[in-house]
């Protein structure tokens, strides 16, 4: 039975949601009703994705984090606490965006949600994705799951998606896992699919605790890399409770300037 979360005494949080490699805001299409009234959901498109398809996909982290931070700061109310949720590549983009927003404004989120992603310090460098073959990309997508076989067998679809997929996988493979002098102060909830080979190593997942001075809790669900869609009710229950708790303990919020 799902616990009832009382958000009536908490300030609604602006929840910034970031998608996976090759993905778009549709991943979070069912989140707004599930999190009301605890949060207002802002599902962001990366350049070159979804509604922002006309823009060139970015292949360097400084440009991506600058673009994300600028977009968020222009859209989200500066007087409202904010939180971040990222699935797979979205988790890496999320923590880098948080760093950039803090650099510009001095503010951190009240909560950070991570899904289907190992900790930054545990990532392996891979620099071949920008020039990988169609076959190599299709094989990787099959391994991750979440893409219909009919689409993977559709040569035109794969060719259409290749520039974005190559850019995103390159970003994931060249993530700058440098030592960090300062940890986040907010709690982190990590969501993992039990059958996801990308997060099968428990130490790689547990290392997210190194990224915060606050609580870090790992939640495991049945399913693979895209369990987040299949287990939506359970995921949202945890997110809603975490946001209500984080917001209630963050009653006063200094507005950011930029």
C-alpha cells in the first residue's frame, strides 16, 4: 500500500528533470500529476533533442552545462526551492548543472535524484562514440533495452538518431570525473533496476554517497535500464516523500541572482 504524503505544509519545489542519452522530455510525461502538489515538474530538453531538435547536439561538457544552467535560471522561479532528477546521462548532466548553478548563484538544490547511473567517480573513459559504426550503436541500444526492435531494425530511423546518440554517448564516455573539493549538501536518492547491466556493480552505485554530505539512499526496483517507466508508481512515491521532507526543512529560500 502506497503511503500518503502530506505536502500541504511544504513549499512546492521546482523539480528539474533531465532525460537519458538520446531521450527527451517525454520520459517525464506522467510525473506532474503524480507529484502534485509537492512539486512543479520542469522536464528539460537537451539541445538537439525533442522540441529543441533544430539545435545542434553538444559534445563538450562545459557547453552543455552552461546551456542547461542558463535555461533553468531563465525558467524557474528564483524564490522557490529547486530539486533535480536525472535518468542515466541525465544524472551526470544534473550534477554538472547543479555545480554551474551554484557557481553562478551560490545555491544548491534541496534534493537530487539519480536513476540508472553509476557514480561519477566510477566511470570508465570511452572516446570512440563520435565515430562509432551504426552497428556498434545499435548493439549498445539493444544491450540497454528500452528501444523497440522494429526501430532498431529501421535503417532510416537509426541514421536519423545517430548524430544525437553519438554526441550523448560521447559525453557519457568522456565525463570529467575529477576529484571534487566540495560535496553537495542535499540528500541523494539513487534508483536502480535490478536487471540493469549498466548498474550491476553495487560499489559503483554506492559511490554516489561520496558526492554529498547529506543522506544517500539506494532504491532497487524490478526491471532493466528503463525500469523508471515500468515502476513509475513506486519511484514517484519515493520522490514525492523525499521532496516533501526536503522542502519542509528548507522553509526559507534565498532567491538566486544571475
